[in-house]
């Protein structure tokens, strides 16, 4: 135990003496968390809207006000021809063109039916779908609230219809940052842990200090434990600061227990650090270790369900994600923070992480023998 404590103290001293490492460990992850959580969002607001109001009536004006009253659409210009409107779409000055035809108000008041045209820039199919949903909801609200005030229902028999009332559970305001922040926090903790531990042993080999350790009677598990514990503590400290930022800046709820987050974080950090130390023992230079760590980091991120729903991936890709520890931790973080899930709800994901932790730490310990002298 004394040997492990000595190695932990030595590792902490090396970390804090390296002035260039401290900003990487402490400052950079939280700058990234604040920036990425605001930038990596599928929420669409202030969509540039171009208007063709050929009717210029009271009802058409009320419909336009419905579009511009909220934060979703921003009126950028007017025109009275399709050619000008299409030109606005081509120049990306507008992503939506609202065309209100002649006799819009007359058709509504006499027959109860009228048409409007939505021309949407569909370069990005996802964004186009969201814009169409926003516009459709505004028009439905206009039908429900404005038309009775204008006397349309008094003169026209409305057809029977089914009303749909929807409610969003776990994120009722549909704040996308609440969905993204837990996942981004996992990615940043993984990034720091994997890169720092991945370059640790190979760095000592490059500067020659590993030879001094190899001639001592230190056992393999003691060496790996001494390397692992400092970064394990730093990783949990970063998780704590990240959770504080998520709560104070992004107002992400915590419906579950913090102790669950720290329990899973402690296990997950063993996975990441074990993998990093294993990479460090099989590479010859820090540059090699960095590229190998980056190779795995890209795969972990893209197949974690952070940006793309796992359910929308091909079946073979869904199977591969089971071997991605980041996927399981992202899922657990979102469940605990947004749903208040307990151990029973994510026990399967937790068992996967425990298995990974055992495998990666064992590989790191056994591999170290090959670099010993």
C-alpha cells in the first residue's frame, strides 16, 4: 500500500509541475462544455422568413403576425413574385417563403377554406422538417384561435375533427440543451482521461524515467494503480465541475441521485483510464499514443448516440454500439438527470461498464510486463 501511495504522490507532483498540462486538465474541458452545449443543438430559431402577401387583408396580416411574434421566424423581406422569392432561397437570405394568395380572406369567410404555400429550403432535410412542423403548428393555432374571432365559424359549418393534445415527458419545454449537455460532459471527461492516460507511460519511456522504475521491485499492478488513481481523482473532480456548470448555466435538471452519477462515473473512469494506459504500453511515442487514442475517440463519439439516435442506425451498427462504453454512460447520464432513473432501470448498461473496467485494467496490468526490463 505504501508503494502505491508513493506512486500516486509522484504522479500528482508531475502533473502539477507541468504548467502546460494544468490548463488542459482544468480550463479547456469547461470552455468546451459551455461552447459545445450551445452550438451542438438541433433547436432551430430565428429562421429567416420571406413573405409574399398577395391578399394584403386583415386576416393575412394576422397570420403574418403569428409567424413573427415568437422566436422561431424572423421576417427578412417582402416580394410579390415567385421569381424574387426563389432568388431569396437560392441566396440563403431566407429558408422559408410564406405565400398568401389573392382572395385569401374572402375564401376563408365564404367557404371556410383557403390555401397558403410554404416554400422551404430543404438542403438540410432535418431542418426543413423542423421548419415545416413549426409553420404547420402556427397555422393550426391560427385556425383554432383567430378564425372564430373573425366570424368564419358562424357562417360555415366546420367538419368534425379529432383534437390531439400532446405533452412531452422528462423535457416538457423541449430544451435541446437538456438533452445534449449530459452527453457532451461524458465526451469531454472521456477525452481528457483517454488522452492524458494514453500518453502517460510512453512519456516516461521517452524521457527515460521508466527505466528507473523498472529496476525497482514495484509490481505491475502497483505501477498501473499508481498511474491510474491520480487521473481517476481528476476525472471525478472534472465531472463535479461539469455537473455544476450544467445546473447553474444550462439549468439541466437532476431528477435522480448524484450518488448514482458518481458511482457510474467512478466505474467509467476505470474503463477510460485502463484503455488509455493500455494504449500507452503498446505505443512507442506520445504521437503514436495520441493518434491511437484519437482513433478510438472518434468511433466512441459518433457511435455513442450523442448526435445520431442509435435506433436510426443499421442493425449491425446498433450491435457494435454495445461494445462502446461511451454509449452506455451517455444513456445512463440522460436517464438519471432527465428521468430520475435508478439502478434497476439501467442495470444492464452498468454491467457492461463493469465488464469493460475489469477487461481494460487487466489488459493494462498484463501488458506492462512487456515494457519492463
